[in-house]
């Protein structure tokens, strides 16, 4: 079976996503920043046994934007993930995340005993913020927030330009870029525009320090499979990204040549690692 569209009401807010029922482990999948649930479409056929739910995080894809005055924060995202699990009727489940979604998933696992296993693709614990940048980062966030109302959303006459933009920004093939774009735009007069909440583009007001991230990773008690592409992204470099695994109680690492969206571009290879991990056939570091 292929992934099918679905919607839930979670705390009075519409949550959209893609789902495929299965007899295997329950897996809740979280996409990266400005992506959507279609991020996991290439991977799904290679993991046919999973009871797989891929959601559009708030403000992304077909899910509702947060109300006016609300702020997109990591603690709010963690609470949202657990609320979605409640709405699904899931007490215990596996979390799988890519990029921003992997950061949210790993921090959720740090604060909740409901996570059976964690699969973190291309991130672990989130992006750090040097302490000496705290004031400048907060100022940048405040200034950008106040200026946001004056910005006009761009309208594209067709999907060619946004697909090309995603291909260039993320080094994606046309097919993978199209999957994300088709779920990431909405029709308007004159063509299409991105349906993601413009507030997602605001600079993060406050970031955790590396020491705080270490503390959170040390709190993850469930088995964890980390999957990285090589070469590393400039904002998540070596040796920092590999050193983070040393804080996990039960972690293992797989590294493949590829780009940031390796789960989309090389789904069979990534799925083989995930399948072995969920079947208990992989070894901790």
C-alpha cells in the first residue's frame, strides 16, 4: 500500500499527513524545515511492514499555521508530537526524523519515556547557538518579526520555478524536488505560492548551547540509529556531529555518500539500515 492522505484535529488545530497501516512497528515520521510529509514517500515502499504516519508539522504542507501571536519553538513542537501520538491512540512508538525533524525527534526522546526507538537522519539534538551570539540573534529575530507583516508572498505562474529552486538549494533530483513542492504550494490567483507559514523563515530567537544539547542527548534512554550523509553540511560539521553520538546511552551510526536528503535520493540504502535497526539486527557503537 502507498501512503494515503489523512487529517487529524489535535488541540483544535488541523494536522495533515500521509499514512500507511502495517503490522510492524508504529513509526511517526517528522520532516525537515520547510519540507513536508512527502519527504518520506520514497522511503515508504522499502519499509512495507511499518505502521507509518508522516505528518506535516505545524505551518508546513497541508497542516494549519499556528494562530496569530503564537511562536514556532522546539518545546511547542515536542508537545505537538506527543499530542499527535495521543490523537492516533499510540502510547509507545518509534520516532523517525530528518534534519529539523530529527532534532525535534531526538529532543522528544530526551523528555518522554513513550519513545521505543529513535531514527535520526542528518541531525541529532538540533542546531547549537554560541553563547556570545545570544544578543545579536535575539535582536535579529525581533527585527525580522516586526518587518514580516510588510513582506509580500511571491506568486509563481507554474511549478517550474519552485521545483528548480528546491533542486538548487538542496541538491535534489527533479523527482524528489517535485514531491516536496507539490505538497508545499497552494493554488492562488495567477499561479501558486508556498503554503508554509512565512513565520517559519524568521531567525530562531534563542538556540541551545552545545553543553545543553549534550545534556539532552544524555537523557535519551531508547535505542537510537543515527544516519548521516557525507560530506557533512557546513552548519552541522565534523567532528561535532559524530561526537554527539558519544552522549547516547545506546546509539549506532551509519554514514553514506550523498546529500542532505539522502533518505529521498537513496531510499533503499537508508531503509535497509532502518529495517535492521527496528528488527534488532544492528549493533550499537
